[in-house]
C-alpha cells in the first residue's frame, strides 16, 4: 500500500469514526454519564484548530520529532471530540553501536475530551480525555561492517523499508487558556500505552515510532498548542 493511499484511507476512517463519536455524544447527551448543563447555550459551539510546538521544536533541534495539528469540535463547551494528525520523522545514529535508523510516516489519533471546570462556558478550560492512536510506517536500519572480535567475520547489516505498525491509547489532561480574540494557548500531558504492534523482527524493536516517540524511553509525553477557536 502506498503512503498516499494509506493517508487517504486513514483520514476517511478517522473522519467516519469522529462523526460516529459526535452522533453518539449527541444521542446520549441527556444520560447521566454525558449529561449537559441545561441552559440557553446551544449544543454545537464551533470548532478549533491547533498546532503543536513541542513536536516541531524536537524536529528542529533533535534527530526525531513530528509536525502535528488537530481539529476539535466543541459541544456545549463541555465535550470535545477531536482528531489529531501528524508526520513523525527520525534520523538517528547511535554513537556506541553505530546503528543508523530512519523513518518518516503519518500518524493519527481520535478521541474525546471533557471540560472538567464547573464554569463550562468560561474562557479557560481544564480537559481530561482519551485517545486511540495508530500509525503504519517503514524503517531503514543499518550498521557498517565491523569484524566480530571472536569470529572475525563482518557483522554489518542493512534493512530497507521494513514494514511496521503501532496502535496505542493515551490518557490526556490539558489546559486551554484564551489570550485574545480567537487565539488560545494550551498544553497537555499524556500517558501512552501500546495495545498492539508489528515491529519486532530480525532487526529488533524500532527505535522511534511516529506519533508515539522513542520506543521504551518513556510512556509520558506532552504538547504545547497554539489554538484558533472558530
């Protein structure tokens, strides 16, 4: 499957899932679990687009990172279905093992946040939410020829376009603060948990997973977002 076809299929699936999620929230808005405040404010309150500065900073100053944007729908200033999408890249060489690793691929997340503040319609928000995330990517892993100290044969290798996939969930807490007009700034802290993968092979675990980060380094992550509320 080509990258273009994968992006097209993934976007259609994400949009379809988001529409189902919005329909579910609307259909169950009167239940105790998803109850909305009874006031004159309409259910649909617009949407917001955002861009993460943390991933872009990592991309600029380190050997891995991502460009990430998000679309968040506002339901009554209380429930916020969201799609996050980005492009994750890595180009890393280990100083000790001399193993070189590179990849570049899109990733997607879909989920929902809830405004936890008592004053739902205020200019600031405190979020708690969940995400389901996935990516399908290819990696190149290589090591220059190096004689084995015992057997003296070369131990170099070169893996090209090894296909991998990664599915995980994230628990999210975050803050959104109005600066002026439609401009907001916000941050989020995330706990990530892998639920399925196909990236362990003869070459071992991949060093970096687009959207997830350096695998095995930490399960924590975060974003700092510039947000336009529409």
